[in-house]
C-alpha cells in the first residue's frame, strides 16, 4: 500500500517516457512515482476497462482529484479512448478534476436538510468564502461541495468539514465553523 | 413471422423486427431523428434518445420508441394519434428550445434533419423558453464543431467509436450540459481525431460541419496574377449530381468539368491522373518489397499498406507509431498531383510556383488537413493550396448560378487530365489495390493481364481478402474500409500474425464514394452502392484500364521523373510519417 | 475458525453463540417471559444481591426457563434486602424479601415453575422504575 | 462462558456516528472495564435504531431503557447509576413531547409501538461486524435450508407465494423476477444488489447494510441458488463508507466460515460476492443504468426490453433487487410465505421501511406493515408535526413521487394506493411538510434535483425537466403567467409518456401531484403574486404601516431605488413596482413601521400612483 500522493502543479513540469503494455512509448507530463502509482492501481484491477470506475475511485483516493494527465494514463493502461474516461469522470458527480480544499466543506442538500433550511446555510458559506459550489479558495484551504443526504436527517441541516459532521447548522453558525479552521 | 396492426393496416414481419421497420414495410414512414442506419454496412445508431419516433401501443402505459421497440404478435399500434402527435410536437419544441435560432445562416440549413422535422410538424411557435446550453466553438483544419447545435443524437459518437474506433468523441457531462466532445473538451486538433469526417456526414444538424474553403477559392479565381488549377477526385463525379437532384449513381464527369471551367479555373485536371501515378510508385514499391522478401531480405516490411487515404494515415500515425515503416511511402494522389502541378506543369507553362494555386475537389474532409501538412510545402507554399468537398463544389456552382443540369459535357485539360480505368475505381473500397494488381501483375510477370476485372476484390464487406496468382507467386491481398476494420488488420500486423502481402485501407465505409465530403446520404446505404457501381461502369468504358499504359504518365516519366522510384520521384512523390501518440499533451482553453 | 460445511454445523454454531444474544432476543418481548428484577442498590449489593442475581441468571438458564433477569434500583424495602420482584407472564408482579441463594432456589422451583406462593412476599404498594 | 447480565447497545449507524457515538461506545466500554464489570456487561456497537432524531442512542437490555442524545461524558453516569445501582438516568430518557414525561423503556415509546420490524429485524440488535451474533439470530439458516432441503423451483414458488414485491420503487413481484431470470439461458448469470440509494432523504438501505449486512448477503446467495448464478455484485454508493466497510467485513467473515464461496453447505452450489461502487449519479438506481455503471460506462439507461433478466450485466441474465427486498428473503424462507403474506394488504404484502423526515418530531427510520395509514405514521410513530404546526402534505417517493395531503391521511398505504394518489412508493422517503412550506417551491426543489441528476440521454428528460424547473422558478419569482400552468401540465404529461427511463418518466410527478392537490397555491403565485407560506421571498412585500410611520424620511434616504415616497411627518408609501426587496428600509426604521407582508398591497399601490400623478 503506497501512501497518498498529492499532485501539485509543479508535478506537471515533469515529462516521463513510459512504455505501455502494447509496447508503445508514451510521454506523459507526470513524474515517475505518480505514473507508477497509476500503473499499480490499474494493474490491481487487471487493466480491465470494466473496472474503470473502481480505478478512478482508487486514483481519486490516492491523488485527491483526477487531473487530465491521470485520466490520460488510465485510458492508456485500460486501452480505452481518453474521451471515454473523461465522459465517465464528468458523468459522475463524485469525481472531480479540481483539487479539493484542505478542508472540504460539504453541505447536505438532501430533502430533509432542504426543508430545514440547508439552502440558506449554503448561501452563507458561499458568501463567507467568496467561492461557488465546486470551487476551492485561492489559498487552497476551503472548497464547497453539495451532497445529497448523508443519512443524518435527524441532525438536519447537516454540514461536513472533512469527516467531521456539524448538525443543526444555522446560517448564523457558519462563520463560527469557518473560524474553527482558519488559524 | 408475427402479425401486428399499424394504423389499421395488418403487417406480417419477422420476429425481432422493430416497430419502425414493420411500419416501413406497411408503407408508413414514422419520423425519426437520432436513429441512423446504413444497413448494408451494419451501421446502426439507435440510442432511443430523441423520442421523436414514439408511437402508441394499445395496452402499454407510455408511448413506445418505435426504433428500438420490437414488434410483438398482435400489437395494435397508432402512429399518429392525438396523443402521439402532441408528444412528438412537444418533444420537438423542447429540442428546438435548446437549439440556436440561426437557421438562416447555419451551414446545415436545407440539409438539417431538425429543420426538416420542424417544417414537417408545422412548428410555428416556441412556448418553451429558457437557458440554452452553450459551448466553445472549435475549428480544426477539416471540421468545425459548433456543439450549441448538438441534439445528443449520439450518431457522431457511434461512428467515431463503433465504426471507426478512433475514440476522439464521447458523450461528456451530464444532463442538460451533456454533449458529445473530445476528452477535456479540448480541440479536435489536439485529440486523436483523424479528420475522416464521418461524424460530419452523420450529424443531423449543424453541430459538426466541414471547414468551408469556398471563399479562398473565389479570391484566388478573382486574382488575375494567379493561375488556378483544379483537380477532381474520382468519387466526386459519381456523387455531385445528387446535389442537383440527379439520381444517385449518375456519373457527371463531363458536366463537372464544364462547371469548373465556367467557374473560371484556368486548368481543369483530374486527380485520376495522379492516381495512375500513385499506382506506378506504389506498385513499384510493392514489387520491390515482395521481391526483397522472396530473396530473404530481413529488412523488408510486409505487408505494404496503401497510403492514399489521409484519414487512414492520421489513424496509424496516432495509433501505430511503432509501425510507421509499414505503409507505402507513396504520397496520396491529391499530393502527387500538387507536387507535379507545381513543378513539372508549372515549368511547362512558365508559371512560378508561387503564382500557381492548386485546388482539389475531394469527397473527403481529411484532405483539407492533408494539404496543410508541413511536409507537403515547399518554402511554406503548399503543393495543394485548398481542398473543397463535393458539397462545397455543388454549393459554389449554385452560387455562380450555373445551370448544372443543362451543361454540356466538357473534357479535362491536358496533360494532367488524362487517366485510365484503374484510376477511376480509386473511389471504391478495393479499387486502389485492384488498380495496383493490374499494373503489378504485368510488371512482375511481363505478361499481359487478360482478366482486368478483379471481382474478388470488390464488394462492401468491411474486411475482405483474396489471393491473386501472379503467375505462380500467390499474393495475399487484404482490404479494409472503416477504421475499426483497419484496426483489426493492423493489430495482426503488430502481433506479426498478418498473412497479407498488401493491404488496402480506406477510412470511410465504402471508400471515397462514402467520403465525408460527399452529399449527405441520410442513412440510405443504397446510395453508396450506386456510386460505386457508377465508378466500376466508368472503368469499363475507359479505353485504357491500366495505369502504366496512361500515355501522359509514360510521358511524365520520360520527360521528367525518369523511373518510378527514381530520386526525383522520391523527392516529389514520396513522404514520411510522424508518430502522433508519443506525446500526450493536453491543451485546455480557459 | 471452523468452516461450516453442513446445516448442522451452522445450528451447532448458533447454539454456541445464542448466549451472546439471547438477552436481546428476550428483551424484544419481555411480557411473554418470566421477569426477575433484583434490587441492586447499595443496600441490596451489601446484603448479597449480587450473588442472588448471579444465581438467578445461571440457574434459570440451566433449568431452561425463558426468563429475563434485570437489576433495578432500591425498591424501598431496605429492611428486607435483598429483594426480588418476579413477574410471571400475564400475572401481577410479586416481591420477595430476604432472598438468598437458598430462597432463590425455592422461588425458582416453586413459584416460577409451579406458580405456588412462597413465604416472604412483601405486600406491594409501590412502582418500580 | 459467563452470561452477560446486561447489554449496552450503542447505535453506530451513520446518523449517530455523525454525533460521536463512537466516542460514547469507547467511554462506556472503558468505564465497564474500569469498574470490573466486563463479565457482566457487554457493550456492543449496533446498526441503526431508526430513531435518528435524538441520536446518539444507547439502549440498555434487558430492560429496554432507551437513552437519547447521549454524550461521551454521560458514560460514567450510565454505568454508575444504571448498571451498578440500577437507577435509570432520567435526564437521558426519551421525553414524550405530548405528555412531557420521560419514557422508561422503548416498549412504551410511540415511535416503536406501531412498528413491525422484519427487514430491520436485526438493526440495532446485533453487532454487524460480528458474524456470530448474526448466526445466533438465524443468519444463513435460510440459505442452509434452501440448499439442503429445497429445489430452486420450490424456493421461487415460496417467494412468489409470499407476495413480496420489489422495495426499490415500482413494486415488481420479486418471485416472478427470479423465475424469469432462472428460465433465461446464459453461460453465466448474475445477482445484483442495488444499493445505490440516491433518493435524497431515504437511508433505509444504508441502515440495513450497516446494521445487518449478512441478511443481504444470505439473500443474494439464495437468489443465486434459485436463478443459477454463482456471482453476486453489490452496487453501492461511494458516499456510504461505513456501509462499505461493514459489507467488506461481513463478506470476508462469511467467506471464512464457508457460508460464501465454493460448495456452500457441502453442495455443488458456489457463490461469491463483489462490491462495485457508484460515483454519485441518481440515475444509476435505474437497473439498466446501474448495469452500465458496473461495466465501467456512463450510467445511462437503455430501453427495456431487453430486461436485465434477459440481457443484463456483461450481456448475461441478471437479477437486480434492492437491499430492502433482499433483507426480507431469509425471514420469508424461515417463517414461511403464509406468515409473510398475512402481513399487509391484499396486493402489497409484508412491511415497508420508510425514512421519516422533514417537519416531524420523530425523524427516523421506521418499518410498518403495509396498509398502515398516513395518520398513524405521522401522529403516532412520528409524534406529530414539529412545533405543533399544521400538517400540509407528505412527499413520498422522493423526486419520483408526489405528495399526499390531508385527504389521504386515512388511506391505507400500499403500492396501489400511492399510485392512485399520484405518488409512488419509491424507495420510501417520507418528507413531512407543514404550513410554512410552499408547494411550488417543493416541486421546484425536486425538479432542481432532477435537472442535476438527469443523465441527458433522452430529450424529454434532458430538456423537459430543465424547462419545468425554469417555469416553476418563474412562478416562484412572481413572473409566472396563466399559460405556465398549462405548460407545466402538458410538459409533465409528455415527459411521463415519452421519457426513456423510470427517472424521466416519474420526474414530473412532484409537479403534477402538487398541481393536482394544491392548484390554488399555483394560481395564487401566478395571479395574485402571493405565496401563502411566505417561503417565496420575491412574493413578500415591504409595506409601511401608516399608523406607525412617523414620516422621519430615514427609509427614503437608504432606499437604493427611490421606491419610497412621502412627505416629512406624513406616512410614507413603498412603490412596489420599483422596490427590489433589499430590506434596507426595514433595517433602518426605528419605529417598526415597516413589515413584510404576503399579500400584494394593491390599494396602497393605487394611492401611490395617484399621489405620483397629482
């Protein structure tokens, strides 16, 4: 089990030559260790195109997001067009091509939370952080996401920061939550 | 057999027939939009997405999409009840509500399936107003993507993936923002697109169209200091008439020549001439390689692959960078023509290279890209300046108010207008290799070929093979059209399992007669067969049917090139290939 | 860990494991079972309630009587500790005072099994919590 | 082995887990050890008790004490007082909102009284991470019985006789589905468990997987035995990490016991189960979309027929059932079809799990017999509408469903009655709405969801749901017109008629059903520009109360659009045509003379205009 690697913008400065299973040489803008990790993930699923979604899950777990270069490498290994990989990545809301913030904020907008005022809470986060849903603050500290029902309907409205759950959040409480993480 | 009732008519059909086809058998044409089919080619697109073809099936809760619903015994179907009509019109209005209203200036106006439906259903108002999905416009040397006009019929995605196995296009995003696009919504130019243009030929709307070069040609023609030379590809003459209402398969060579002359081209030449030239070079290369192989030269690569199709060339450059030494190095007829026109011919008539404009009329969109490739330029000046499609030529003729149907038959100019029957069949799948066999046979055996027609090489099967007896030498010939078929043969070559000595590949299904620059076939695969038949008929009627017997070609070698494969021939008529997949770079635009 | 190869293997395993959860099974429907409540406040523990409770739990189980043994707080009869309240299905609860192991055995054999009243009943005028 | 005298069950479902129930467990566990009670008291983490409103829950057995909102710091008191001294910690007991009294045990809680737990039988009773506890509660007994004593045919007949119908939404008879799949030929067949619970506000599948994973694994194996499949796949949302973890544990435990794997119970039957993860697409709850997603493709549905039973995963016959459906199977096998069929109504047998949420006192997961009335659910189990407000409607079936109103309160709930009322069972989400909820906004909320979740494959859903949403949006903004009502109706009907899959066909349900039941609210929005609930902010009006206004002019100065007219020391008036509802005037006014009203102040408007013209 290799550790989590964060792909920083600098990572894309590298150029590596890789030989795929078809014997064709490819150059990818990723450093060797990341390419090796992608290969390892794809290998663990036998490079089976049917496992594309599992491969992407694993890659996103590892890297935090799915930059174009990673998708390219995955497509290469599974022998499918990269357009198809991108089509899958953009279809499922769980996959992201933007790195999440250090403290990803997820606001539940499931029905139970909605009827208990999640919309206003979301608006407040957007106002306070000055970013839209799906974006990350320029300093990389926070990102906002919406999700549908974490199943904590009894605590509605629910906000998650990372894995921590905040229940019965009111718009007034938003500032305080953000303050907990801005030191 | 099962029996069902459609609009009160009893129909008996095979089990497994869709309602749409059952209705057709009963003479009822149910309107469709996303459905597309070239049945002879085994090509079918039926995602069931547009819901225009819905019909009412008695006893069924909701309406059934007729293109994907199998007819069942005893079904009672209504194809135009109020419920059906209201549903169709509502869905049509919905599609229109997410479609730009610029029909008047749309490249597809008049050929647009969506527009046709709006006319058919008398859509006069649009009650559904709201946001329209908007995307970046993307212009490549051959194809323009204006996917605001995409209606998600998925035909292009199907062609690009299932038929061509190119994989440049896929459905991306979800819901209202979903659209067919290259990976990362990057430009086609940066994608593995081969510019085969099949996506353009199946697109029902103006979302995918060719890059139109007519205006550059009008400019060139109106510039008195330029000598404008035009060449016309074999397949164009078999299809151009369709744009003027003539039945498919009408050969309009003479009228086409007259029209071009009326349009003001200084010289009207024929790509068939350079097709003959291609056979001389490629045929020679084939024999050289085969001889070398027979002599045990381990450096010889077999099979030899034809290289006249630019979509195919792009395809192997992208997908088989490890096999770049396998295809013939011979340039395509379009580029051979340009090279000869701007050297041999320019010299002959005393025109400087830069004062000559070479225009090609092609059934193809990849040719637009091909003529822009750097290796086909001398000092920045391209051998072929502009390439227009059959459709663009038709439109140009109409703009110039030329009454095409009344035109007398004209003759090509000399010397680059003389050609043989071997050249004209280049437009059909199997035609190039047949032409090559005619010449190679005689060159190899030194005997006269009695049976000129190689029927074993003809047909519409995606992959065909034949063994030709060269007087004891058994030559295994493979033919593929459609790039997925080509991929199968190429994978065998990569694995070293190919039994072939020579393989002809055409990117488009049917070969150039089915090229992406040809008049739209609207799913009528009979059209391709008729065009192909017209070209074979033209071959039959030609006095000379072997490339090496073309007097102008013989003269060209005598006066200028020397031998096939000579140094000068190599310089002018051969090329090299470049790996395109060895660098995965992504150019995202903000 | 033994692999389960037959249905009997599974049943055996279930028997072994039953003890782990039988309390939970019983708690689902306590009214249909014998309910034994042992007062386990400080006073009760001091006078040996713990042993009594232990006895009830093990013996009832041994003697295959479906029962729920729970502890409760002080019933207010500190003088008579350890006190035990027994509720037979469909009957009113009865409280016994000065219950030791011997007495407990008698309660099981005579009251719980046979329904006979045993000495040591405290008249009740209280509610348990 | 000593007998535990007391069990402390700590809910470790996602809801309670979110409020630190893990810590509560650890504290209780430590405390038990510290006091040397380890041999007498067992502390167990279980699945969901359903009563998520008041989590974390700790239940003490055998006396059924039900502690709510337990904090880690309460652990010591529970051990000292309850466990050692036998005194219940009163302040942690559930407080009945009606009597305002603490309820001593769960048997006396209204929330549980009317419930009948079949699918949830083990949730909250066993430790889901310990297969032995499941086995003690009959896990794999049904599988053993089926394999050793019954033929696949007999088993299918049994399921058919029980009357069990798919709990995922449409209610297709489960036995029939198995029968069809068993009859279709294929060199391989697959059993798929649909655990892609995407309905916002429904979480029963997750609770079952978290609380009783073995019941689902066992049922899948039984299904595999019946249809002739040796491979099962569970398609589960990646958003359910806890359920995924428990499933993984359960699968490996079952494998190590030989209850999954090769030659189960010494027979020829082999069955293995793998997990496949969803990635956030509601449409993947639709079985053909789910199958495509499992194949690594975009989760776009395809036309049926062919049904998955004929051509499913990798083109092979595939039986897709939902989690709750599977959870019912082992009990039916053990207790018999007749027992199961005795519960419920004529056409809808057994129980149904609902996720009760919204404006209701007892938010949580409940399992009730089919045929129970809405009134019983809301007032007896749910404890009534929150804050004593007036009940308005229940949205059932999530985005695919519709709403039930007061007139449906006494209708027995089953598949047919919900359909007839323009809603559907769906996955069992039940959102209670009160007088403060605007029905147009509720419909808009669901359409917003559909717009986001539509896969985009077919035109009616891709564009139609967008246009429906936009029309509703216009209405809530006060820009609606009479034609919009017709547009909604026609579009809704056509979508139902023409959309490709169940998602699109049911997408207009929230609109059509609210239009049916609350047409007057729509008309008010359109004609009177009024939202009676006050939820549509654009339909609230700032009005100056003549009697309070001192004419100080403060509001006129802050009004950014100069909408306030009036002379000094005379009451001012707000010109509604110009007002942008920024609220600046209200904030500024020191005399509370400005109020927000739901009715469009026509009269005031008139006088204002008159004044303007004078």
